[in-house]
């Protein structure tokens, strides 16, 4: 897996684009959580097009998903026997 670049999509989220096995892999990281999306290399022309595709509306959904993940994880930690 080769790193193609880092995208500045949100100040609290790290967005890394990789190239691997005829795919572009986009990984969003926030704290201990991550979301990964894969694109066929034949469907996008490269890093610049991926940056354009990951528009404000898409990033807002990524943030909402991170919030849901965080709440689920916190609820799990509050269950008896997990401390």
C-alpha cells in the first residue's frame, strides 16, 4: 500500500489516500476510530478527483458517522463487566 497524499477535509479528521491493488483507498481517522472507502482506479483519475469527490456534504456524513460510532462505543463501555 502506497500513500498518495493527505487531504485537509476537516481540522479534527485525518484523511489519507492510498493506492493498493488497482484501488484508491481513502481512510478517515478521528481518535481511535476510522472509516475506509475504496474506489476502483479505473473510476477516478487520481488524487485531485478524489479530493473533489469528497465534498462538504460527504464529509458531513463522515462526521455524523463518527459521532454515532463514538456514542456506540461509549454505551458499550458503560455496560457492567467491561471496566
